[in-house]
């Protein structure tokens, strides 16, 4: 019986440049802790091997401490065997990276830089398909079909796309890894990397996804896969194990003037205890009347400091108003005249979308000021 952990796309050292410095620090720290977290999970679940299916490092030339600290974490438990495949971010052509890694690696860490069988256990062999450049442009798993491994259980390890599903990097729009490779090559399991969400291609072919989310694209909590195979011919038992320390959430809040926007907003917030580890990017759409909009803005501003990082994009939210609402601004006089002119401009089909939008924005400002005065 073979039991191992399958992970990929750790992207150690990823800079996260678009976030403020303190958030970047947390994001980098969470990634730096992944090797120790994977080791703990492997031990807890009796897995002797950890397979990393590419993009362990975010760059071809990571900072020396990124490589060293990952290796130190891997060295902490000599009974765990780490098998590291290059990906597209850290391909085998990055000679300095792999030279330093091999120079510093403890005996329980193996870098898989060549396409040749690697013993995994007495009766199991690993077939790696390391890319030597960013876009190899061909199926590097071809050689699996005819690899000579005797009676051993065959496990494949590769990085790249099997299909054109949205967002996969490196494929240039064409499929690269044959989706039926596991069947064609008689593999007990094919461990894939590149896609950052967890994905089952068939019962023997899985993307583990990144163990620590790095974008809002995949809403599920990041995980590694525990794989158990009883022997050649047996179907693998694949169990996702949660690994992510930080949560990335991008909820969409579609509002209707009849709704209670405060209740809707409260319902999309994660529990209080989870917010300090959460990046929260709220997308608003629909329409609200001015008073409800002001209430919602206050509720959003009040919740923001709970989060590691918080943003709310109101671009899809329109302001619904009639004469009664304009009374909030003023019943008569210059301000009322200005408000009516802006309301008309915001709806005027003869104006450009930009001009309509700036009229709507200015009117929203007037409502906000008026509601502040009344509050
Ligand atoms: Mn990747």
C-alpha cells in the first residue's frame, strides 16, 4: 500500500506587489509556512512521501533565504521524502536555483530534473515530466507510456494543462498533457500542477491546486491531496486535506431596492473570528435608494477593519431615486436645481457613458452630503 501527499504551486517567495506592505508580509509568511504544514499533514495521515508538482518557487531566481528556509523545514523530519518537480515558474533550466537547491538539500529531498523513473518505494516508481523551459510546447508526459518499470505501481508527476479550461497558464490555448495519460501509461495516479484550484480530471488524474490561495479566482479553501493506493490496478483513494492559512473571498452582493441591504451585507460576511485571516473583495451590483445606499456604505466601512485586507467595488451598483429622494437634498433652491440637472444628465441618452457616470457620481455625492447632515 502506498500513501503520499500531492501538492503543487507553492509559489514560495511570491511578492504580491499590489498589496500594502503589511499585507504582503502576511501573504509571504503564510507561503513560507507551507512546507512545515504539509509535513505535519503527511505525518498525521501516515504518508511517507510528499510530491510537489511544480512551481514550488515563484521565480527562477528566488532569494537565497526562500530556498534555504524551505529546505530547512523539509529537513525537520528525515522520515518524510520530498520529491520536487520543476514547473513553469521554476523550470529545470533555472540552473542556479537547482544548483543551490541540490547543494543545500538534506538527504530526504529529491529534485526531479530529468525524465527518468525514480524509486518511490519497494514496489512503486515515480515518473516525472520536468519542464526545462517556461513553455515546452509539447507533451512532456509522452515517455510515460513506454517507461520500463516492471511490476511496480506507476505514479506520474507533471506540470501543465490537460485542457483549455479558463486561466491555465503555459498552454498557449492548446492542450498539452494528454487527458487520458493515466490510462494510456498504466498509471495508478497522475499528480498534476499548474492549475491553482483543486481539480479532478478522472479518478486517477488530479490537480491538487495551490496549498495556499494566491488570488480570488478559486473560492474553495486551499488543500493538498492525500492519495492512497493499494497496488497496481487498484483505484486511488483521494482525500483533500485543508492547508490554507489565509482565505481569499470575493462575494457578489446583488441588491434590489426591496431588499434590506444591511441584512444582505451581514449575510455575506465571514464569522468574526475568521476575518483577520481573510482578504475580502466585495462586489456590489443592483440598485438602491439613497438612504439605503448610505446605510450600506456605513456598514461596509464599519466592517472593513476586521479584515486582513478589504475592498468593496460599487461600480455595478446604481442609485435609484425619485422626487421624494431629491427632497433629501433640498425641496427648492439652487441645490435642488443642481440635483435635478444632475439626475437628468445621468439618464440622458444623448450624453456619453462617461458624462452620464460623472453626473451620477456627483448626484451621489449630493445625496451623501445631505444624508450626513440628516444623520
Ligand atoms: Mn503555478
